[in-house]
C-alpha cells in the first residue's frame, strides 16, 4: 500500500476544485495553482527515487486486490513522465500568471489547467485499461473547455473539430475495451498481459490491438494528425504550450504501454505497422513544417514530427531504441512547452503570425532571441542539448534492428525540424530592425522567466545526462521485460 | 403574453416534494439496492429543474438562494476528502468501512462511510445538472 501514488492525480483535483471558491481573487488562483503543481512535482520526484531504490510501487484503491480493483502502478517510465509533465505545467502556469489574460482567468482558466494535469498524471499512473479511459476523459473534458474558453471565432471553429474527433476516438477506445474484455475477461493491464501471453496473441487479439493503435494514434497525432495543427494554433500561449507538451505525449505513452506490455508477441505485424506510420508521420510533418509561413503552424507540425520520431523508437523495439525514445519523450515534453511559449511570446511582442513580416528582433529582445536559438538547437538534436541522446539512441537502435529506412527518415526529419525553425530565426531575428525601440512591446521578466528556466533545463538535461540515465535505463528495462511489471502489479502469478 | 400555467404550478408544488422524497429514498437505498449518489442526485436535481420550468428563474433563485457551481465544487471536495480520509487511518485511498449501531427510534442500524462519499457525488450531480440547465436557458 503506497498511498503517496494517488497524490499526483488527487492534489491537482483538490486544488482545482478548491480554487472554484476563490473566483474573484486572481492572485489566489495564480499562485495557488502554481503551489499545488510544485507540491505535485516534489512528490513525484520523491516517488521516482523511491521506485529506483525499492522497485515498482502499487496502490490498490479501496484495498480491492488486483485484478478486481483499480490499481495505480508506478514504474520508472510512468514516474519520469509524471515528473516532467508536472514540471512543465508549473512553468506554463507561471507564464499564464504573468500573461494576465483576465477574461479567461475569470472563467476558471487555472482550475481547468489543473484538472488537465490531473488527467494526464492519472493516465501515466494507472494500471487498468478502463481507468486509463477514464483518465483520458478527465484530460479531454478539461481540454475541450480550454479549447473553447474565450470564445474567439477561430477557437470555436477548431474546437468543434477537436471535440468531434476526440469523441470519435473515445468511442473507438471504449469499443476496443469492450472487445478485449469480451475476449479476455479482465481489464487490469498486468493480468491482460498474462492472458495474452497464455493465448499467444492469436489474430483476433492482434486485430483488437490494431483498433487500439488507431485510437491512440488519433490522440498522439501519429499519421492521424490532421486535427492537430489547426487546433493548437488557435489557443492562447500558455494553454497551447501545455497542450503541445502533454496531450500528444499521453497518446504516445499509451502506445508504448500497450505495445510493450500487452501486444508484444507479433512485432512483425504490429510494430512494422507502427514503423510505417512513424515514417509517414515524419514525412508529412516535415512537409507541413516547411510548407507554411505561419509560425504557429510550423510549431504544430514540429509536434507531429516528434511524435513520429518517438514511435520510430517503439517500432525498432530493442532496448537501445526504447531507451532513446524515453529520453526523447522527456526532452520533447520540456522543449515543446518551450517552443510554444517562445512562439506565443513572438506573436505577443510583434502581433504578427507570419515569419516574413518582421525582422531584426534580436536587437529588440537579445536575451529572448538567443534563448530561441538554443531552443532550435535543442529541437534539432545538436549535441550539448537534451535532444541529442534520444536521437542518437533511436538511430542506433533502428539500425541495429535493421530498419534502415526508418533511421534515414528519422534523421532527415531532424534536418527538416532544424531547417523550418532556423528559417524563422533567420528572417525574424536577423536582418534589418523592423520595430523601432520606442514602439516595441516589452516582454516582461515574468514572461521571460518560464522560457529562461526551460532553456536552462534543456541545456542542463543535455549536460547532466548521467544523472538521468539510471532512471531511463530502469524504465526501458521494465518496458522490455514485462514480467517485471506484472510481478509487482499483480499479487501472485495467476 | 403570459401563458396560463396555474395547473402546472399547482401540480409542481406538490410533485416537487414527492420527487425530493423519492430522490432521498433512492440515495439511501443505493447502499444495498439499485440507487445511490448519482441516481439520487439526478432525481433530486429533476425536482429543481421542474421548479425552474414551472416558475421562472428569478422566482426560484429568490426562493432557493444557492450557488450551484459552488454546490458542485463542494460535492466533489466532499467525495475526494472522504477518499483521503481513509489515509488518516492507514488504509488505502478510497477505502470504506461500516458498522452497526443501536440508534434510538431506528434500532439496529448500519452506518457506512460510503454514504459521505455518495453525498458528495449527489451534491456534485445536482450542482452540475442545475448549472447546465440554467446556463442553457440563460441568455448567451
């Protein structure tokens, strides 16, 4: 019994609901939500270190033993993601607190941001397929509200699409759960894994696994990313950063969990399909990132490319590639938050959304300009920053698995990332100064602080990789050896 | 032009109490039979909705001065806090317990902590349903 496991999900809920009572006091809303997420972050770091020293932890809700009750299972993979997600949400909340969007704040911006993180953390921690669905819904309901909060025309247009596509995918998810419960009679993930292993994953189960692949691909933006660029572009900065950092990652997490713990017996079918989907995603995302001049679109397509890249690691399906994918997942949570905060700040400062409309920003905002440059290097996977170890390991892993096409496309997509963003940097930050000093909108310290912290983190994560590596190798080890997870997640072998 | 809704209002005044009683009955029955916080809460909120339909929003709000958003939030907080209450006794999150007491008038009665959790659910449901209905009816 490890009651501490419930706090990453329950604290944001309690804080979010509690903040509903303080609607009129903006400062309680702002700082209360930041305090709650800071507490969640420290608790999740504590759990992470405990998991590394004492092994996987489990909490049975209401003391109903698995596979009958709902369980939360914390392995290193889940806890790494919970920690990174909580950290990035602190910084997005900080940005929102200084952006002072008073209209949205009045309509419960912070409670919904907190509920969103509660759903995200719950999805990472749960050890039950139906509970995963519930946590997805908590996250999605909060995201529907955040999507349409403010009621701008573009938000509503994109919001309707976003809600429809997610309701469809939730329905398919429920259908998949019904199928799997009908065939195997359980929904506890560890128990499912055992029963699938006993049955040897016959074609029927492989078909169900492909239904899950479709569902999670819709959430993650793997091939089925058509809804993503428009909707992420319509949001206010802090919310779009949180969406870009977290929402697709939950889909990616679910894909990793299902295709390493449950459906790992037919990699020739499932993982090959994932590989081709990853290739298609990277190519499509790269085309999108290069095709547009709207910087929000470019940033959104960068999210798509990264999803393809991480799934390339899953497709290669060996220890190295999985380890690389975990590094990249952590890096991407931080750096996509950073990218969207930076892009949002550029739009706030210039009022322009196309990169050929402004130039010479580096004279106006020198610190911000160089931070944006670091972001680009980090996204492109240039060595001292956090994108590098993930890229190199995924590359090595896919070559070791004989997936040469995958490796080639993955590295080509990195070039597309670098090109698409360097283009923004060259034309917006270099060249003739187009905004005179007396006309320039000041970027306050409060807005720059979260961006600076994230920039330092991406540099620090790259340089301090040794600190992180025991956690990541433990996480990859558990993913590649499902019996480790099953032994801890179930009381006794069934 | 004002519609003549004397019959609706007269029936509602009585029916509301029947619905409320039935809602409470369903809520308490839920421990062993079909019913419970969610269903009880839905039935209770249907009484409020009936009031809103037969009288106008201002009259009902003047009669029952409740902020339903805060009611919903209170409900959720109660539910979560009863879940956390078990932590104080060293049990897992959401653990529930029950015992038998000899109460005057009722005799031997089963009292369960899950009633508190369900009360939170019921309040949450009432708050959310009434908020949705009044928001839809309100001007955009």
